[in-house]
C-alpha cells in the first residue's frame, strides 16, 4: 500500500532523528573536527524534536498500516527522551575529554538510542516494540563500554550486555506465545481481545514473560542485579541517560501493555505481580542505598527504589495513576540528570572523586554546585514543593483511588527511609570542613545542563498542573 | 499427508528455552552464556514459525527475520565486548570479572 506524503509529515520527529543519524555518520566520516561539530548538531536535533513533539501533541495519528503512533502519550515520551538526551549531550562536551574517550561516535550512539526509545513509546505493533527495544539496548551496551581500556567500563558493559540480552530472550519468547494465541501482533487487536484471553494460560504466560523482560529494563527488584555495577562502571553521562530516558522507555512499553486495563477496564490480572515488585524494589533500594559511599552507586540503588514507586502506578493502573507515572518519569529525568551532571563535573580522571567523601565541604569552594546538588537531592527525596514530591503524590493518589492504600503506605514509609541517604549528601556538603581541594574542570555547558535541570525541577514542583493536565488530556490515547 | 502436530514444535521450543535459561544461570564462561542466550532466541523463533504455519498467517515468519537480524547485531556487539574484556583481563570467566561489589 502506498503511503501518502501526509504520513511522512506526521512522522517528522522520527525523520529528524533518523536523517540526523545519517548526517552525523557522514560528518564523522569526512571531517576530523567531528567531535566539535557533532555535539552541537545533536543538540539541534534533540531540541527541534522535543519542541516539535510537544507542539504537535494533539495531532494524533496512527501511521503505516497501524505500526506506529504519533501525538498523545508518545509525544510526551518523545519530549522526555529528547530533553534528557539534550541535557546529557550538553554535559558530555566537557566530561568526555576528562573521561578519555572523546569520540564522535558517542553522539551518534546517543541519537540512535533516542530513536529506539521513540519507536518503543510510539509503537502500535509488538514488532515495533521489539525493534525499538533492541535499537536502544544495543546502543547502550556500546555506550556502557565506551572506554575500552578501562576495566570498570568493560565489566559494566559485559554485565549489561549479558543480562540485557537475557531479558530480550524473555521478551521474544513472550511475544511468540502471545502471537501463538491471538495470531496477531497488532496492539489494538490485542487490547480488544484482552478480557476474553485473560483466562488463557498460554496468553498470560506470554504476557508475564514479556513483562519480566521489561522488569529487567526498569531495574525493578528481583531483576536489578546489573543496575549498581552498570551505573557505577559506565561513564557518568551515559549512566545519566540510561537511568532516566532508558527507564522511561521501558515504562512506556509497560504502560502500552496495560492499555486494556485503564482504557476499557479489563481486569488487571498483573496487579499482584506489580504490587510485589513495587514493594520489594522500594524497600530494597532504599535500605541498601543507606550503606553506599559511592555517589553513582547510591543513585543506582535510589533508581531501583524509584522504579518501585512507579510500579505502584502500574499496580493501580487507572488513568490517574498512569498519568502520575508519566509525570514522575519527567520529574525523575530532570532531577537525576541534574545530579549526574554535577557528579560528572566533580569527577576526576580514572573514575576518581565519585565518593561522598570527595564532596565534603563543597559549599566552601563551589557554593552554586552545592546548592543545586541539594536541590536535586531534596527533589529525589520527595520534599515539597519540588518535582519529585508531586511525582510520588500523583502515583500514591492513583493507588488509593484503586484501593491499594497499603501500597501507598509502604511507599511513604520507604521514602522516609530514603530521606536519610539523600540528606547525608547535603550534610557532607554543608556541615563538614573540606578535606581536599576540589578543582573541577569548569565547563560552561555542563553548568548550563545543571541549571536547566534545576529550573525544570523547580518549575514542575511549583506548577505541576502545567504538565499533569497535559498528560491527563492525552493519557487515554 | 501426515504432518507433525504443533504440540511437538511447542514442546521442543519450550525445552530449548529452558535449556537456554538454565545455561545462562549456571555456566560461567561469557561466550557459553552468550550461546545460551542465542538458544533462547532460537527457541522463540521456532515457536513463532510453528504458530505462523498453524495459523496460516505470515506475520510470525516475518517476525523471525527481524529477530534473526537483531540477534546478529547483538552478537556483533556482544563478541566485541567480550574481546575487549579478554584483552584487558585475559579471562572471560564471569566469576573473575568482579571489580564491583556492594
């Protein structure tokens, strides 16, 4: 069937990034200055895609014979992915020189990973979910091992690769079983048949395998073992995008999986599963993070517990809690990228200076960095009126509306535990005397990434309705 | 003509999948672990093809092409990672690749 020009026009966000990747490869090929040009080219691509996606959010179309959708939830996710990539690219400019692997390929891989995430969030066919997932994951495996001479990076990348590919095996086998029962891979047809099939044991097994595969990607508790090692071993900026945009992409797929539940009120047969991983991830992440001294590792465990809070929304699975998850993902993206950008500024050569002791007395030498770090830590801990608080608040309210009050109580309890290790960072920065001289490489672009994330955290905290109403207006599409 | 019933394919495929999962969990050589992952993907491919033929619907077979292509891309990256780690540590035993502990 021929496709109209109109279809290509609606696909513009994908085309911008896709064509951008091809151009970036050519730039990398023909000029030796590619590492100066490519960051700016990527920033341009991400900025235009983010802006275009949010601008055309109400133009909802299903394109290419029901393969991919644009507008609606997908547009919000595209905005999150591209904004995250934009901030990470900004803080990478200075960081990569310090990290010792300033390759132009880095930016091309980030662009490809973002394209994969956009395909995942917009997919209307399981085939597209699979392709998007692999495009994103394979780029991340390479990015994790970016510096091939570093043992830590090697190890991170091997662990990520083996467990990521293992998860892919589950996803593909799950898809095979789902296809076997329904003879289709179209998500819309699956949604219509969801209630009728939900007592079919093969269909449910298939979906469970599919969801387990994605539980690896969101870093939920029983499937979390790669998270701390990979987050600590990878380059800090790569960790920044993996933990935010990568998690958001995996959540977008889980939300698509549960579409039948919150749009046409099919029974949520997966509630017990999500309730279990939510409880375990929240408590495990918060408790283990208490003992961590390495900042990246501490944020990795905190990332596990944040996956738990978001999984509460999946347990409840009504339109309100799903909107809460999307809001939470946006908030989490900004606070986490801000925190990782600050760590990338402080970090020295050879992974040094990533421990909490290294930021002792940061306030004396770099008051601005200390102030922003405290802002992000307060936001991650969920202290009002910052973005993280409203993320948790909306998810918990959604859970209570569906009768999961006990889960919301565990959530509040776990965030009380987590306040300890977030505030510990603040205590080290403000109430201890400096032991060593912190001379950071002053890169203006990293600072601007920090400032933009900080501004977004404040904006989403002071005016949460701005984003939440937008999400609520499109959540059922 | 007598044809093989679909259950046979499904049982074989489930068996291959379980062998793959077990292999990933108990083997310690990174390359063998990777082979077991490929076994899991191929188990899924077998199911897809069997279902596709059973339903008389080509989508499953097309899916298999995509899975194979992606598996090839994944193998490229995976083997490159394993080579990089072998150059640095002269081992591919996943138990000895343990800088990070809690």
